C-alpha cells in the first residue's frame, strides 16, 4: 500500500506540470466529490468528475451516486499510483464530464491542437474506452462525434490504443469490408497490458511532426500492422508503422469536419477516395482526392446552410472556396464526373448536420449501438490527466509511477 506522503508527492508532481488542462485523482473520493486540478496560467476552471449509468440521463457527483447493486456499487480500492482509485464498470458505472462544462475550452481537443492524455489504471476485466471525447454514433458510417480518446482491447491488440478522428464517423465509409463502420485512425503500442497490472497509459499528438503516439509507462513500443479496411478502401495492404502514426488531418469538431463520399467504385474506378473538408468557424471548404488512377474530371456541388444559404462548386481546377464563418451549419453535397454528354452523378450524396459535441467520458463510450450495460471497460482508475502540449517520453516516464505502487 502506498504511503500518504508518496501519494501526495506524486499528485503534486502531476499538478505542477506545465500545460495541465485537467487532472482528476481519487485520494479523497470516498469522502468528497472529485474536481480537476489544472495549470493556473491556462485560465481553466476546475471540472467535476461525475458518474453516470446507461439509461439514466443524469450525471451525479460521487457523493450523490444513487445505485448500490453489485454491478454499480461505488468502490475505492486503496491502491494505485496515487494511493486510491475508483472502480468503473462498463455501462453500470462510468465517469463523465458533460459537454456544456468544457465546450470551447482547452479540453475540447480539436483541429491541430497539441495534446497529451495520461491514465493511471489497472484493468479488472473487459477493455474498451479508457477516457476521451468519443461518441460512436451507433457505428453508423456517417454517425458519431469522435474527437480523441485513449482505448485498449481493440483491433485484436493488447496494448495502448490512441484514437483520433477527422470525420467524427467512419474513416472509410466507401469501403464494404468488415469493420468499415468503425474509426480506424489509431496508434497502437506494441507492449502488452496485463489484467490486474497497474500501468500508466498515454497518447500524444504532435501537430508539428503530425504524429499520434501511444505509450505504456512512458515508453512507445514500435509495431507494424496491416489494416484490412484500409487495404480494401485504398489498396494499401502492406504492414505499416502503427506507433507512431502520421495524422495530417484536423481532429474533428462539430464546427469542423471531413466528409468522405461513398457509393462508387473505389477499388478500380478513377479515384479511390473523395474528401470534402469543411470548417464552419473559419468559413473554408476544400475538395481533395486520394488514389487518382486516370484523367477523369470530377466536381462537387452543394449547399452550405449557416446564417443563409451558400451554393458552392469545387472542381480539380478550383478545389477550395470560402464562405461567411459561422458557429454552425449544414451541408449537402453531390459528386459528379464529366462524361461526353456533360456531368453525371458519381457517388451517393453526402450530408452533414452540426450537432452538439460529445461529453468527455471514462470507461464507457456513448453511442455503442444496441450494446447494453455489459459493454465498456472494467477498470480501477487512479488518475487521469490532459495536457495542452506534447509531453516527451522522458516526461511521461517521470510521471508513470509504475510499477512502484
């Protein structure tokens, strides 16, 4: 068992780290509610760590948690990197910070914002979401409000998974392969996480290098993997580096998204992938292609509905445009290809409607379809921190506090 002096020293070490957006720990959670610590120079307010259960729309302070059945009973194991932890159990009891409390703040990670997430935990059973902003949207190819999150247990791997999303939805909606309904942009650490092992798991995004990296106890273990959905969608079937990965796009936000067309011959047709990047807040729109195979000409036509209606047309001679910036908007777009008789539809139309962003949750992702209470992570969480910068491997090692706990 960790001494109170060591636990306090560790908490102070994390709390004093520059660029700290939020740090939740549970050393006094059995007696009081939990709020985050932060770097005072950032101007962040303290954010509560609340609890929720699938089917109950309310979020409760720890002291007001109303459930006492075996699956949802509050428990605070007296161990962990900070001397105490909170037990989370899938949809029965999970952590949440409502969106309204951090919308537009540094915790609302989006676009090319540098960040680091660190979780101190041990898995007690199943693995899925650890923590982050990640609504699966019922696994509809055009559904979801995914931004960035720490995971484990996906893709048949046993290491840390660092997920980011540019679309908020599926990465390759054009693909018919199994798994195409899921997000695929991820760094995967090569080190195994054992059940019952206290670990520090982290992810970083460095916008200068364009890299997303996953860590266990401050170490990023390289691994190369194939992705059957990427192979199907883009014809890339070689094993590629999975830690770190390159991420040149913008992280999704309700006012900034990447739309991808579907419903065309992506395997042998003229273009493997057609993309439309829209940033409502900055008033920009851009058409992009990947895997161009011949000289066929395409254009995108559509409407943006914000304060008014803006019609647009983009083509391979003029691939970007602008409009009056807005905090919200809807888009309807059609992809057309030039033929001898003019232009004809080349793919299914795409639509995007701005919704409120997802909450920051721990242990259970919203929008996981028909899965009930017994889906999500089973873990003892000793702490969770988010920084507004890319911590180095050395810095992450210094605050891993493992295995000495």
